[in-house]
C-alpha cells in the first residue's frame, strides 16, 4: 500500500474523529490492520478493495484516497450532515434536556469553546466548524435546560450565539435550509436569554439567512423592525448595542439589494432603499467612533464600507464598488478579521468582473485566497465567480486562473 494513500486514510480518519480501532471495526477489521494500512505496509487484500472499504467507512469518494491533489480544507457533506443531525435531535427540537447522565458544562467552559469556534470562523477556518459546532450545540442546549436563574439566561445566550455560528457556516456553504433553520432557532433562544444585544445579534443572522433563502423583502422588514424595537435598549449597552444595531441596518441593506436584483414590481423601490439603510448604518458606526469586534460583528466605519462594496456588487454596479473599495485605507482594512478581508476581496473581484477588468479580478481573487483560502476554494459563491471568469476569459491571467480553478476542485 502506497504510503501517500496511507497518509490520506489517516488524514480522513482523524478528520472524522475516529480511532484506528473504530475505523477497523467499520471495515470489518482490527486496529492493527488500520495501523499497517496507514503506515503503507502491503496488505494481502487487493488494493482497490481495501480502498473501497476505507472510503465507505470514511464517507468519502475513493478518488479522495487515490488522488495526489491535496485535500481541500472544506467542510464536506458528512460534516454538514453532522451539524444538521445535531439540530434535528429530539432535545434540540423541543428545547428539552437529553438523557445524558453528565452534568452540564460550566458556563465558563461553554464560553471558552464558543470563543474558540467564533475565532476559527473569523479566521476563515470554516471546515473546523464541522467538528466544533455539533458538540457545542448539544452542550449549550443541555446547559440551557438544566441550569436555573441567571446561569440559565447565560446558557441561552451561548446557545443563541452557537446557532448564529451554525447559520454563518451554512451561509458560507450555500445551504439555505440549514441557514434558515439555524437562524430561526437562534432568534428563539435569544428571546429566552432576555438580552437585547443577543436578540439583535440573532435577528441580523436570521435576516441574512432569509435573504439567502430568497425571502428578501421579509428579511429587510424583519431587520428594520428588530432595530426599531430594540434601539432604546441597545443604545444603553454601549459598543455591544451600537454594533448589533448597525449590523441590522447593514443586513437590511443587503436584503434590499438582493430584492432589487429580482425582476419584480418592487425592484426599483428596493434599490432606492439601499443607500438610506447604508447611511443609517454609517451613522451608528460614527457614533461608535472606531472599528471593533463587539459580539463578533467586526462592526465599525470600515466594515460598513465593506457592506457598501457588497451592495454595489449585488446591484451590478461594479465601477461604484471599485471606487468604494479604493477609498478603504489599507491599515484600517488590516485590522479586520481575515474572513472580512477575504470577503471584501472576493466582492471586489466580482465588481472588477462586472467592470470588464477580468485579469485584475483574478489577481484580486488570488489575494483573497491568500487571506483566507476557504473563502475562495470552498464557498459556492466564490467558486461560481472562478467558473464565470473561465468562461469569459482572463487574458494574461489565464494560467493563474486555471491553477486556482484546480485548487477549487472545479472540473477541467
């Protein structure tokens, strides 16, 4: 057995969080068999039958074990299904405790694990959420059910924030149903936390999920209604409150921009609403006074400009998007999380494509890949842009575009 294949089996086994004994059992073998398999020692069985057995046990195509191409660090269907399975458990659906004899984790431990997962997301390491999120969902729900008093309210805060993270990961991978389900449940948990900051934070994520699901008008109305309802309480909460308040208007603006892209009788009015909503977010950013990352929003004057770029792109106003992006100071952009920086570059690449600057669009996508490779290689939206550029042609950047397409796993 080729040592490279053995290393690939070990990689996928560890990614699936299996022991060698567990993989052996799924293959109808023992731990020593897997150990020798991963070390590259020859086996008596025909090579292909061993690979097929390992691939079935690991829920991957046989080609993933045979290809010399490096594995893309993207969340796969197995890991998305693990998140979905956690959300569809009886205890998660009903908001009741599970039958585990284990005590709920201390609130401090839940907070630490949530911070770790949110930092991974903001660093652009989306695939790691397939491992982190299912357990965090179960543990935060258990805590919310079993704790009492203020500790229970804290547990609902962390449950809602975990569901938000689930929604964010689903958006990145284009899973509209998972995003919408997570977003609705985040809002419900936030209401039970009795914390207006968490309520607003969950509302902005649900608005995002509704937009992705095509419910654009409802998303904009929901985000603005949440902002109006909670504004008084949010203003009393300082940076946390202003940040989530501003984000609600940014999400409403993006929902209206998406609505304007539809060919219906409300498209024109939706397009007219976008600048007003962006201006409202700018006013909250000015009140805040500086860029920050309160409640994982990265909200501030710079992120507000990033959303303005995104809105222009959504409205097919590539030249305007390019102009706004050029006005963002480099030092300010560098203070943002990697996910935000890569997102800006991916949006800018689409704006450059709209403006006919396809060679520069490829260069910009390569810059985005350097910031956070999963934002480009894994996200369906970015991969679709790579495919568009292949169809349109990229002049002198054609060779670099082909190499990028290969790293994205796109067919030749």
